[in-house]
């Protein structure tokens, strides 16, 4: 085979890097309303096309169209808008608090609000999310108090996690929000296990796992799909494809598969791809998948197509690896703007009421922040205690930890 | 009282707990229909149904990861890793998840799982069926680590492990499954039925975690051992005629330092024996602890007798295994020092 | 949602267990010659159907038919038959040697001989296999001396691996056979890495990874597919689906995906499914995939449908978990018989010559065994030395190991 | 001579080796275009091309697994795990594969890979950006484990690591990336440019693996430390006025026992300092070894000052970190014993 050509390594690169002008005009986005809506008990092999398209409801004119439209009442839509606005205002304040030195770290979900907010509305009480660090929308939509969230961010004397965890690593069983891990992907098989447990007990509650585009490359993604596929676990496996994993574009994790949703096909798991910036579309797809799970039809994989509009975290500066204008150029728009426009088109909303709502939401967040700060911030005021560090390592403190706590002077 | 092999005792512990508590579920590779490659879960699927005992895909991270999810839901999974040598793919779920969950969520969630795994060599299993990774667990805060050495303890400790609200690593010395083993591979195997600790009560009883057992009282030196090495130490004591006090640690973490200190203060000499590679093995922690707590009582250096810092070889298994001769030599060295 | 039904766990079970009569008459096996043969540069999305069918060449009459036929010369077919016979004879002798106590452990590949033997014939010198413990056929087909293999099985004084490894865990770089690991799946990303290295260096050599049906569930299967897909590595990813993973039937690993080949679809990796008991079919499919790799078109996934006719290993007794007759009832037949019949149909072979060849091959294996045993067996005769245990832990022995070796008395 | 931060020194070591040896390839998460989240590989892709330095999918087992395959082919991969806390998914490939390959294949194949990972706390990174898992590597025969404490050593040791024919775990104390850190978090940070060991020669030079460095000669007691703890020990010596001999181990395995023994025989007292959790930490091995080799010279119990056996907390970071006060107290305790 001396005639064989030299092999070459193929290293995918994003189309645009700093210094180039992002232009997505070549990207085809399916029209809103153009993707069919199969019955929830359709065999997975009959809906493979849904992993290669994008389910959309809101069209450019701001109308909700097609078979996935019409799932939400006017009140629900208005509530959804408000929740997204709250998430955005919360992010803005906490980002600023970090910049002011009130905490060490923060992560925004700017541009991705519709996904968590709409999904949470589709769940029932008792269902359990296994989230990543970018699903604060689940907590806010579930009514978890902003003050508690902020106290976690500040690691203060009222921090529900007692100062132990990195900011944003919330936990609230009561709100169906599993303790966030810093290790990517581990929550995915855990979600499957929780769902299996529910099935073992003959319960009706279901689980939802969350993962980022980049993290689908982690091995635990596979573990989760294998177990979910084999035991037909009542779980929704959500992939938030926000195009970036820190500085790495989604093509590095995705490789040759075209979409992340397609990963489900290797497992016979129905896979849907949805416009993640389209609140009604996210809600409708979530409902569809949740009904499948609840009817014991097994897992569903959902890829949400969105864009990480902000930096990865407060430790990151994206201008080093992607054009500043890319977010603006991104063709699926902003979820808050799009739902707002839809409501205006429906004559349920106006620019004036929106401006007023912005102010109200901000006031609410600021009030919560004041209250939270009265319990301390990372470096000032009351604090989580060093004594607490030794608690909860085990259910009961064993002798060696008691000795160490004493040695530490607590 | 019935006598049982260690395999039967472990099977029985599962049976007792599955009958007592609907939330106990058992799974792992080949664990369901077949009952495990060492048969420790034999018959459980048939008795409790596929819902409570089932085969899993070959994915150790998935086994532990789903167990954690189930535990967070409220179940008490007791899972098997087919050999301890194959726990590495699950190590992230054990260290970063099971061990940390209660602490990081401030008691909002917890992971009361038991992870059983056959451990140790002596069966010509070579490097991937012989490892003793206990030190890789004792370094991880939030995990409890248990190593039974006989049927009675195995059943009682496994019941305690399943009932414990913390994640427990349960290491089963496979060389002891069918009989006590003193390292004399050249002699015929003695079955469990000839050993008093194979008398295992029926039904429920516990052996508490965190409590060592003095297996041979003695005045000359203290031996800290666990699993197979307990019998090797007994053989060495018999063969050297040295009056060793042999402590079977049973639980490595939390460690029963009271029993250890009392013994070393009495004997003033200490030998530590384990099968794992030496460097950074659990013997290092034992040595450091004894030195810290008993420095002024020690009359001789603490000696470690361990596996060598090499992979566990196939043909040279008995050159690797810290057998009675090596342990006996250590006894002599410590007595002469 | 109180109206939701109780969830139930789905635990797949094989159709037949001891005490039931295996009957595969309901299973549809595509006719030999019925599956199309696309050009090697076909886009993966255009050949998805090939993951759900079975490529076959030898029909019931023993003829080679269809678009995948005709790849092998008469001489190559005759050589292939002989290689498979040698593998089978070797397995039989080593199995017996274990039963005689000459070694601790052995693993046969009975019924699966065609896969490794035909695949190896499609490779070029310099290519590298990353095998599992059931690909002794690769070594034998590559001309690795039987005596060396046996010395490894016996851990004797001529064991190329110096007594360190469990029997069957061969290694021979010179024969394109990577050191076998006891840990399932680890070799799969290593194969991808080797292939990437070849591409990085502008080489022409390619790699092949091997994995069992059960082991596709391991996380490293995912790691390998992710990296292979992203960097378009020149690698063949082989899955040997022999229906069983110790006592566990393939449905537990496969879950809802229908086939193992389908796993490739989640990654945009072309996936073929082939009759693993059909020597010419295996060869043709291997050639196709190897050409793709060599032409820098990227990875290919191949599922070989076969049956583990013997026990998992000498430690296993399959009668505890599957009907004894299942192997006989298995519809794809025996690879040696099928190639033999084909050669007879082609008038290149006869029952008499076959019987003679059986005797020749057995004599060859017995002669090798005699020679190997002259260098010792596990418990008798010359042995690998204890001194050797300390060698090769590092390139040069560090002081602490020298001290330990001394302490050990070597 | 140019002064460099530790980040710059590490980047420079890559650059030197990539220029000298075509077989050196560098990859990991965010390592390519962006140059790593700590910027240790900045500019290498631009200089050497995407073939030699590239971003990977987020799969640590894949990173190490492909590196092993490449090394088996003949390359010398130097890969980054973004934080040591994220090495667990790669642990099987490291332990079962990289560490064992040469031995199990009888030198037919080997895995000369370097696996870099930022380690340690002190940056409010909480439990998953602060861990020091060195003991999980030192227990694994076949791996070498290196922890540099300054720019000069970092460059010279990294070059040695890449050139070594064995797999090397290269732990980079992230708290030292931009300046020496003595544990006084309340004081302003001192940049590397003010420290003599930031004078880093241009081009190729090596610091050998397996050789410790006496960073402060002293007569009163021996301190065994590495990474960040070297500076904490220096601060404790300055603040207590105790004439400590501070040994920067630099390589944990193979360990430079000669230097350690010479010092302890001289000072007759020993304090061991590390940031990792105590139980089964590398300090246990150091303590056991010193006790074995210097028993008759020791005048006081060996003391370990370590992180507590808890996850590394966020807000209580400085209560966890073994700072100069705790180390100083240990000095006093050992002197008074
Ligand atoms: C096991 C592990 N490896 C690496 C990291 C470091 N890390 C944190 S976030 C991140 C990127 C994740 O990207 P993606 O999954 O797309 O989620 P996104 O941040 O875009 O929401 C990386 C590499 C980690 N936390 N855990
Ligand atoms: C990581 C790991 N887990 C478990 C095992 C134990 N084990 C050895 S072979 C085997 C079954 C593998 O089945 P399959 O992949 O189908 O290959 P086959 O034996 O059928 O060729 C198992 C579970 C192992 N060797 N490594
Ligand atoms: Mg992302
Ligand atoms: Mg199989």
C-alpha cells in the first residue's frame, strides 16, 4: 500500500474567530411551524428526522404557528415572560455582585432563559431535575426564593449550603432541584437512576437530566443513555447546545454527527431538536417528552439550540476566542424579546408594560439582594462557620473528624 | 447454628435485607439471573423479582451513578463491581458524587449506597483480578471502607453497611470466599465449615462499622491486618512462636484507633500487613497514626509487610503475596530491634 | 397528575433460558447477497440502513453471492479456512491444557474464528490492532508463532510476557497486536489515539479497535467514538456481537437500539452490520472500511453478528444461564463449516481433504505444544522469575524498587 | 536572565520541547486556540499548527486514552486535565493502562505521556477546583508524580517529564501560577518577578526527576513539603524563628529518600505538610518512610499538618488551608516534644 495517500488529522474549527465577521446567513433555519408533531407513542425509528430539524413555534412576525403551538394559556405565557425577566435581572445583579467583590464567582445563563423556565413549567411537583450550573431558571420558575439563592452565592450565614459550595451550585430537593456537581456529566446517570427508582417503586414521578453541548462528550453521557435505553427509564435527557464549551465550539464535541440530538439514535431513544430561544416551542416539546415518560414509554432526548450570549463565567473573557458580534448575529434571537413580541402581537403586552415589568422585576431582585446581604457576603458580615466544614461529611461525625475539628479550634 | 461460606453469608445478608426493607435493591454485572460470577447474589432475582435484583450493562460508572440517583430518591442500593480492579471507571461517581453528596448539599441529599467488590489476590488472577485498592477509598472523605475476614463478620458487616446512611465500600477478599487462607498455597485448602466463624446466625444481626476485633491476644507485638492477611498473620504467629496480638481491623474507615492504641501501648511493637502495593498503601496511614499516637511507647520501628510496588503478577503470584514467611520474618525483625 | 399510571421498570430478558427450547425460526436473516455495497466515500447519512441489516455473502447452498462477493482468490479462501482450523485446534488444545492444570485460565473463541482471521487478512503490515481477549485469530492469521502464544499461556521460561500476564493477554507489536488489557473497553480510545498519531505524522498506517457486545456499554466506547468522529481518525471500530457477555444477553447492553452498529449513527460514523460467521463477508466489509480509513475518509463502525459457542472462559459454565442447545440452534451456522462447504461447492475442497487438513493442523498444534511445554508450564518445569516482577514497572528501576527486589531476595 | 511566572515557564517548556521534538503533541480541553484556561499552552497552536496542539472534547478518559495510543505509536503526548479535580474520569486509563503498559507487555509497548493538571486550593475554587490528589497517584506503581513549586523547577521538571519514557503526572499548584504564596491571604500578592527562582534560562535545560531540593537549610527540624506548602513552611520558619530545614520534594515518586534521611538524621525532628486531606494522604507515606528509615534518630513524633478530612470548602477555605499559623504551631509542638 505504498500508493496510499498520507493521512491527515482533521481538527474542526469554528467558522468565526476574533477578527472575522460572523455571518450566519448561510445557515438554514426551518420555518416556525414546519416540523410535524407525532403522537407521543410513535416508534423512535419513525421520527429520526426530528433530530435533524428544529422545532419552532414563534415566527418572525411573532405569531405562534404550527402543530406545536397553542399549548400555553395567555396567563402562562405572561408568567413565563416574567420568570425569564426575573432570571435575567437576577443574573445581572449577581454578576455585578461578583464584580464588586461580594462573592468569588458567578455564571449567567443569558440568552438561554427560555429553556429552563419553560421546561420547569411543564413538570409536576415531585419531579426531579438533575441540573448543571446554568439552569438557575428551573429554580426561579419553581418559586425557590431569590434570597436563598443569593445567600448561596454569598456563602453567608444563611447560605442553605453552609458556605461549602462554589456559588451557583444550588441544591433544593423541595424544589425538585438536585445538588449541582462541579464534575461535568455525573448528574446524567444519576437522573436515570432516580427515574429507575421511581419506576421500581411504581411511582408516577419522573426525572430530567441536564447537560451542556460540550459535556455530552463526557463518558457519563454514555452511561446515562445506555441505562436509560435498556431499562426504558422515565427520564428526559436534556442537552443545552449553547454553541460553546468555555472557549471550545460545539463542533469539537459533536464531531461528524450533525446534531447532538442524533446521539439518541444510537440507542433507539426518540430525539427532538428544538429552538431553545422559543418559549412556547420549548414548553411544547418538554410536555411531549414528559408525557412519554409519564406514560411509561421511556426516555426522550431533547437538544435545545441556543447561544451562550455571555461569558462562560466571571473567570472567562470570550473576546479571546470568538467575535464580539457573534451573539448579535446569532440567528435565533433573544428568548425574552421573542416572547415579548409574541405577547405584543397577541395584544396581551406592550412596550410600556414591558418597561414597567422590567422595573418591577429589578426592584424585586434588588430587595432580595438587600435582604440577602444583611446575612453577609463572602468577605464581609456574618459567615458560614468553619465548624460547619466538619459536619455532613458523614451522617454522624466519626471520632477522627471530631479530633480534627477540635484541632482546628471549632 | 448453620455454617456458611463467606459467599453464602454475603448472599444471606442480601436476602435478610431485601426481605426487611423494600427499598433495598441489588444490581450489577451478571448479578441478576445468574447470581454473580462469585454467586453472592444467587437466587435473589428469582426470590425478589427483576425489579429488585437485575443485571446491568457493563458500565461501572453507570452502576454507581444510577445507584446514587436511586439513593437520592430514597432507595438503598447494594451494588456489585465484578472485581475491585474494575472500579476505576466508577471512581469519579464514588469520589466526586457518592462521597460528597451529603456535604455539598448540606444534608439535602445523601447517597446511602453499598458498593461491594471482590478484592485481593491468591487465585492466579494476575494484575486485573487481584488488586486491593482500599487506600484509594480511605483517602476519600465521605466514604466508609470495610473489609470482612470471615462469614460471621461478612454478614453482620454487610447488613450494617446497607443500613448505614453513608456510602460504604465493601471489599470482599475473594481468596476467603470458600475458606480461610493462611498463605500456604502449597497445602490443601481448608473449607469454612471447619472454622468457628462460619457459624452464622440466621436472620438479622449486625457487626458494627468502625470496631476492630482482636483475633489473637498476645503480648509480644501488635499486628494490624484485615481480610486475608489476618490468617497469614495467625500462621506467622504459630510458626514463629511469637506471641503476636492480631487485630482484624474490619473497618478501615472510620478506624478503631482505640483498640489499636491500647494494643500497641501494651506490646510496644507493631507490624502492619496488607496485600496492596506498599507506597501510599493503607499501611502508610496505619504506620503514621500509630507513630503519632504511640510514639513514646514504641520500642522498635513499625514494619510494613505488603505487596511489592509492582503489578500483581500471574506466575510469580506467591513471590508477590506477603505470605507467612515474610510476615514471620518481620515479626522476628521487630522483636530483635 | 394523579391520573398518571404507575411506572414500571423494564428489565430485558433473553428469549431462552435453561429449560426452554431455543427456536430462532422467527428471526429474519437477510438473504446472502441482498445488501447493497455503496462506494466507500458515500456520506454516512446515506447508508444508515446498513446498520440494521446483515451483510452476507455465503448462501445456504454454499455459494458466494451479491455485491460483497468475489473479493478473495481461491488461494486466499483456502488459506483462510486453514487459519480458522488452526485457531480452533489451538483453542481446543489450550482449553484441555487448562483442564489438565498446565495453566490457570483460558478463553476460546469458538464460533467466532472468521471475524479475526478474515479481518487480519485485510490489513497491511504496520497496521495496529487493539484487541480484546477473544481475537487470538488476529495473531494466528498474522503468523505469530503458536509456540510463543503457548508460552504465554503457560507463563513459562519463554513466555514473551515473562509470566506477568493472565493467559491469553498476548502482546506483539511486530504482529500489529497491541497488549491486551483486562479492563474492558480501554483499548478503544487507545486505538483512536494510535490512528490519530498516524494521521498527525502523515503516515499511511491505520488502526483497528475491537470490543465485545457487552463492553460497548463501557464509557470508553463513547470516548472512542467521540474522538474518532471529531478528528476523523483512520480507525476501524469493530464490535463482536457474540450475543453474550458472560451470563448477560446482548439485550442488556444494547437496550432499545435494535443493533450495536446503530451506535455509530449518533456520531455520523458509517456503520455496517455483517454476518460474522461468513468469512468472505467479513473480509469484504473489512476491506471496505480499511479503504475508507486509508483514504482518510475517517472511521467506520462494524458489528459482527456471531455467537459465543463455548463458555465465556474456563471459569464459566454457560449451562447455568442459557439452554445447552442454543448454540446449535443459532441460525448463522459455524464459520469453519460454512467456508468449508463453500470451497467444496467451488470444487476446491472435499470432505477428505478437510479431514486430512484437520489432522495436519492438529499435528502442527501438538508439535508446538510439545515445544512450548519443554520451556515449562505454570506449575512445573522452568518458570518466569520472581526477579522479573520488578522489571519494566519503569524504564529504569528506581531505588525503592531495587530495595524491594533485594528484600524479596531476587 | 528573563523572569517568568510559573505559567510562562510551563508554556516555555512546551515550546522548547515542541521545537526540539516533532513527536511532542499537546492537547486537552481549551488547550488549542485559546491556550488553556490558565493559559499554559497559549500560542502553541498558532506556532506549531493544529496538528500538534489542539482542543479536545470534554472527556478526560478520551484525552488520556488517545494519548496512550499515540504514545504506543511513538509520539510523546503532553496533555492537560483542566483541573486535577477532573482527573477521576481518566483514572482507569492512568492506573490500568498508562501505568501498567510497559510491565504487562514486557516492554513491547510503553506510554511515555505527561499528564499536567492544576492542583491545590487557595483560589476560592471550592471542592471541585481545589483538590490535591497526589496520593492517588503515588499508590499506583508505574506512574511518576511531580509537583513543582517555582518557575525554574517547573520548566526544568516539565522538560524532564516530557523526555521521560514513563508516564508522568505533573501537578501544578495553581495558587503558585502567578506568584509565590505563603498562606497569608490577607496580605497583597507578591509577583514572581520578585523571586529569584523566577529567573528561568532560555531554551533547553532540565531539573531531574527524583531529586529533592533543600530550600532552607536548618538545624532544628526537617520539613517535608512540596508545591505551595514550601512557602507556607518558609513563612512559618520566619514567624516562629525556628531553624527549620525545608525540603521541597519536587518529585513524590520516585522519592528522594537520601535527602530526607540525611536531614532527619541531622535534625531528629520532622514535620510533614500538605494540602490534601490527611487520611491516606502522601504525608502518611512520608511519615511511615521516615519512621522506618530514621526511627532511632527521632526525638519527637513526626507531625502531619494537612488539609482536614472534609471536602475543600468555599467560604471556609482559609480554615481548611494548612496556613503558616497551623504549620508554625506544629513546629513548636515538635520542638517542645
Ligand atoms: C469532568 C470535568 N471536566 C472539565 C471541567 C471544566 N469545565 C467546566 S465547564 C466546562 C465547559 C462545559 O461546556 P458545556 O457542557 O457546553 O456547558 P456550558 O458551559 O456551555 O453551559 C468545562 C470544560 C469540569 N467542570 N468537569
Ligand atoms: C472494566 C471491566 N468490567 C468488568 C469486567 C469483567 N468482565 C470480563 S469479560 C466480561 C464480559 C464481556 O462481554 P463482551 O464484551 O460481550 O465480550 P465477550 O466475552 O462476549 O467476547 C466482563 C463483564 C472487566 N474485565 N473489566
Ligand atoms: Mg455549551
Ligand atoms: Mg459478547
